[in-house]
């Protein structure tokens, strides 16, 4: 038996596209049901509703490929793969991941990394897959590794990391061995497969494939062989060759899997031809399926318009089946099968028909026998077992029903495969027993109804979407109720006793619905004295009536824990944390991790006031909604760390406790704050590290219950909050909306506190939250609409700029400044940003700007000092070229003693057009505007690929006003030599930019002093202009051609020097 699905990891539901053929509705079980090998299919979520009516194995077609998951480095899209994995696990189908390593559909960024980085990233990818999907059944570790196929060798556009993994190495396939070693380490429970195409139809390819397989087998690294079976491999294949090569592969002792199977028209061309497809299926499929070494076949799609091979679909777009699929069902039908032909009694032959290997015989010659291959109750039929009997290999289709009456025993015998699979409904008035090793499964959409008082619930694997309903209990709970159900429905109007299924260490993966408990109670757990019980509930609690509680025990020293991940929706009845005292020494804790707790017209009680409570434990916001008609005798609440409990305007009453732990948060909208929201008579405790959010629409006061010290204090009320008591904020005071008034209160900040502005409309600071003295350590700006600083202020810590901060004429002083994006900066206007202790040769960011981001980075190799930066717009034209349309003012507290490297940044919108003519590289120079001299010394460092563009230079000791632009004339035709590069041969480079508009730069290398001519010609060879005609020194040179008066077109430029001639083409586009 397979391990069960882990509901703590996957809870997603699927959007299932309705597309069911008549036959799939009729049979409602996979075609290979009853066989020892699977017939699966590839596909990606959302899966069609007909999928599990045909196939019983899942391979994600694209969502499991690395390029689909991590198209951008370190950004993962697991969602579609999560859904495919969960879909398979919930149905008990084998899941195969395709694929870990392949030359195609890999992340484009991987090929640009160093070999070491490639290895690290690939190992991380395999590790993450293993951690996220611990119960993968099969995995294609390496896909298409043969040298002429698709290894990741960088050829023909493939990913290029084969060499980083060891390349061919000593074995010829060291890179494959490396991949399997990592897969074995990180996916220890999976069967590791290799996969390739063109194998079994080619003797030579089989031989080459076996070389890799045996290398892996000798090292204990491979568990199965994947062989693709696409149309182009099989349609013209010799079946004898196919059989022989399958036998060669099977002789390794490893199972063989046909991994990608499809057949259609020859060449996949023309209108899909049903007759051709049928003939190919009848020729090829039995060869593969009947081979003893083949353990499964996976089709590569099955529905029209969703296939890689267009003519190979089996189900038309309208849901109807093509003849090949109808033949496939017949071929896979096992002689000796029975199926219902109408509703009736199990023991009546008229109820059944029988498959003799050729046709269905109706009515059946006998009732279903234990020796039958398979028994199916078809959709719309109700079969009643009127006398005790034994069954094996029974399938109850969706929409079908099996009834076991009172005093009748149905024995499920242990045979091959699953012994009872229900997609429909079972009504059990009697007894369903089973052999010790028999397997019973309730599948998605199925329903088991326990129609009796007491009795025994058979041991069943409760698959995703299955339901158990108890509707007839009175005084006795059924035995064997301690199972991991999916959905549970309790609806027992005749119940007169308190009943329990004695859950402990159970996981309920779906919803629990309580409709009626008569005059009794339903109690989840009943531990003995000194014992404990835990229950995990993944779905919602939905109660409309009855009495429901985790426990009713009075046994002392009992410990009960409910871990609940769904919502609680109560519209009637009694929903209580504890209906027993637990001896006054036990505990019951309901850890609620759902989003919404809604209760109305209901009663809540607690008979264990010292030890029972609801703990709101979700990492994020949870909502409590107390509707009308409630009787809250006791509703004990604790808000755990990381949870935000939104009370809205609800009022919590009763005798229960109310506590907020360290790291917990309460949000409320009451005008009188906490005093109005929390009116319990039990203990009220707020940790000094708790946080509070005030989100009303009318003016609020926090209330006297607010502690004098809090972690975070958040204002989200347009009418404002007024303090009437002293308050110290140790975490963050956040203004999302509205304002803070002091009233008779006072505001203080702890030593590490922050002030945050996060509104969606413009905000302005005030003396209330930002006084002249006693400012918080840090300032956080998270308002894209802008925050205006009302006065000069100093922060000892960091200013985090996640929006726009406008200084006006004020000075903002801080230790450091950081930004969260290019549109988030400080608009200095006539004010200034000052940062302290700039030195130690560390580079410090000043995130400033005007109508665009224009940051400055300052590096000081001299004495540490406080540096101030401001930036304003400056549209003054430059006579010799373009410029960035801002100027920066940089000052130091103590003039002299600094040795600065300044890096100026800007966005494209801040450039004038001339700055990009001929290019930024030509015009990016730093000038001191005080005397219009080029600032600093040494080489420039330019970054002109991504915004903000930057220009950096060192050797600056005098600060002042600076600008970036072309403030020095370098006439056209004058060549700028490089002093640092000594070329070894003549070289003429491609011009840049190319194509170009108006002007372009041509770069060339001279290995020695030479007479040089560079001319420009049209395509007929006519010389247009001579750019250079002079004797020049050895080195690297550039020359600019201004083609402003030339027509658009293709031109040729030629370098002639010392017998060397080279020409290139360039394109002028206007």
C-alpha cells in the first residue's frame, strides 16, 4: 500500500473542466483497473473531469520541467506542479515527475553562470523537488541523454551545463551519473528512471542506451527504464524489432515504462483518420502492453486540441470517443468480468451481464463469483445484497449504489489490486467485513452512509473528496471510527447519548459537517485519565445544529490538541471548547489556523475554565464574526504569536479568558477601543510585546485595557485615534490612514522603535508622532503617493524609502538610507539628506531624486564625516553635448580631509536627447559646476545597461555642485587614444550603436604606429567622407561619424593601415 497524501502540505482544489464522454460516465473507473500495470496519461492542471475515468497514473507534461518552475532565478512557480502531485496522491495514482535534467525547456539563465554556480543551482533544484514532493513514485532523472538527442551541451539552443556536471568524463556519461547520484540523495523514496526516444525501434540506439543503463545499474542508481513511444517512432516499426529490444532492456532486471505514447495519422498530417489510428493501436499497443517487462504505459495526452501530436487524440473536443479508445477499453477488459445491467438484487442473474472474452452475455449465466476478474456496478444502478455473500474486485461507479441490509454480512476478500473501489455510494445497514489484507477505497465523490446505531465502520482508505455520513446513531457509536476520513457528516436526529469516535492521531482532510445530534452530543476525543489525544482537521467545521465539542471527559490529566486549518462556520447548535471538566487538571487547546471564525444563533460553553481555550494561531490575519442570536456562556480566546485577530465591531462576552501573546495582534473598530470590544469576566492579559490595530471609521480611543507598552501600534482610521494614557511603542508606530492625537496621553518610543507611513494618499508628518526631540530610531516610508516632512528631524538609525519622501526646505539626518525600488526615493527639493559617519571606504547610498530617481553613492577613503546631498532639476543646456537634467549639491560637515569616489545615478527620463547622441558612453562625464571643470581623476566606471544608469569617478577632494554631461568639446574626426591597452593586431570593430540615428562611434586597434585612413562609402563604392587620414600611434582609437545630413540606408566603412584592409557595414535609420 502507498503512503497517504500529506494534507499539511497540499490543500489546493482544482478547477476541473467538464468533459465527460458517455462511456466515461458509465464506467467511471480507469481502463487498466484490475491489471497489474498502469495505463496513465500526461497532462497539466487543471485536469479534465474525465481523466480519472480513463487513466490511473499521472505525469505532468510541462509543469515539472525546470524551466516552468524557475524561469526566473530564485523565483518559483510551484502551483501547477503542486496541483498535479496532489491530484495523483488524492486518487492513489502513481505520480511521475518529468523531468529533472534535460537539454530543453531549462531556465535560460542557467547557461550564463559559472560552472560552480551551475552545479550549485542544479543541485538546489533537485533538492527542492525532493523536499516539496516527498512521495514522488517515479522520476525521469535525465531525459534524452544520448549524444545525438538532447543533452544539455549548449548545441542547437540547448541548455549548456553538461560540462559543469562532469561532461563525458571517464565513463562517457559522468554527467548522467552525477545527476542520478544527486537524485538518489534527495529523492530517496522515488524510483529513478532514465528516459529517451527512438530506442526500441532501433537496435543501435538500444545498444547505446544499455551502455548508460548498465553504468547506472552497476552503481545502484537506477530503478527503471523509460522508453518513449511517440507516433514517429512506432508507426512504421517492425513489431519483431520492438519485442526483441524490449526484451533486451528487460534483461537488465529493471522494469520498463513506455513513457510517452501516442498514435494517429502517419506523419501526423491531414485530417485525423479514425481507421488509421485504430489499425495502429491494434498493431502496436498489444506488443507493448503484453510484454512481461513493461510495467506501465503513459499516453502523451488524450483530448483533441491539447496534444503535442495533433492527430493522436483519443477523445474529441465534444467529449466523444474515437474508435481506438473504444477498442482500447475492450482490449483491456478482462474475460470473466461482470457488470450490472439494471438495478436489482445481488443474487439475481438478471441483474448482471458477463464478459466471455468476446462479448457481453446478458443476463449473466451466474451471479458474480469470487473467481470473477472484476465486478462493476454501473452508473444509475442500485444493487442490494439480500443475503450474506463474499466479493472481490468490486467497483461501484459514480452514480451507482450498493446497499447492505440489516442482518446481512458482505465479506470483502483479498485478491489482486484494490478489492473494493467506490466512486458511488454505499449504504450500510448491516455488516461489511474484510480479510485482514483486503483493500477498500472510497474515491473522489464517493459516499459511505452508516445507516445503523452502533455497528462497525469497515477499514477504508478514504481518498480525496470521499465522505462518511452517520445518520442513524442513537445510543452507541460505531466501532472502528478512529480512521483518517476525508469529509465527515454527522446527522443523527434520533441520537440520545453522548457519542465519540475516540479520535486520536487522526487527520480529517476535508470538512466536518454537524447537522443534528438529537438530544446527545458529538465529542471528538475521549482519552483515558492521564492520556492525550490529537486531531488534525484540514477543512472547515460547518455546524447548523446539534451539540459538538472536542471532549466531554471528566478524566483528569488529559491533554487534547486540535490543529485546525479550515474555517469555522456555525449557524446553530452548541459549539463548545469543552463539555467536560477534565478533572480540573487537563487541557483542551483548539489551534485555529483558518481565516474566518463565524458563529451565529449558537451557544458556546466551557466546563474547563482553567485549561480549555481557542488559540488563533494562523500566521496572518484571522477574522472573528459574532452574529446575532448567540449565547456566549464562555468563549476563551488566546491570540498567538504571528496572528492578527480582526474583531471588527464584534464584542466578546462570557466568562472566558482573553489573552494576546507576545507577537500577537488584535485589530478592532470600536469607538471605545478594547474596553468596548472585550467584555469577558474571565482573565484579560496583554503581553507587552503584543500589537494593536485601530481600524474604525469613527474617532477611536484605545481604551483603558491598552497596556502602557506595546510592540506595534497601527492607526488605520480616517477619523483618528486619541491617546488618554501614556504609551510606549517598542516596535513600529504605523500610520496607514488618519492621525494620532495625544489628548491627556503621552507617546514615547523604545530604543529600537520605528515610525512608518503607509497610506495610499499623501501624508504629512506632525509633531505628535515625530516630535522635535525623542524621535524613533528608524523611519519607514511605504506611501507611493508621497510623505512630506514637516520639519527637520534626525534619526539615529535607518531611513527605509519604499515610497516618496518630500523634504521641502527641511533637512533629514540619519545613520543610513535604503530603498525598496527605483520609484521610491527622497525628493530633496531645497532641503537635504544627511547621513552620518561616511568613511571607512564603504560606499553609502543617498536615495534622492527630483521627478525621477537620481541617487548618489559616496565612498570616502578619508576622514569619516557627515555628508549631505540634495538634487534639483537643471535644464541649462550644454554647448558641447548632452547632459542629465539635474544637478547635485554635496556638502561635508567638516570641509577638507575627505577623499571621495562619487557615483551619480539617473533614470532615462532625466536625460536630454543630446545625451544619447551618439551614446551615453560618449557624454557621461562628471563636472563640478562651481568652476565647470571635470571632477576627479582616473578612469570612469560606467554602468549604462540597466536603470538607474551610473557614472563613477574617484580622486574628488572638493565637494559642491555636480552634474553629469558633455561639458568639454571633442570635435568630430579627432581620435581619442587609449593609454592602457596595447593591441597585437589590426582590428576594425562594429560601430556602436548600430543601427544608429544621426551619429555613431567606430573603434579600431593599431598594433604599431601607422598611416591610417578610415572612409565611409555607399553600397556602390562611392566614398562619402573621410573620417581619418593621418599617422597615428599604436593603441585603441575611436572616431565619430555624424551622419545627420545623410539619408537612411546601409553604408560601408573601411580601415586601411600598413597593408591591412578591413570593411564593415552599418545601418543609418532616421
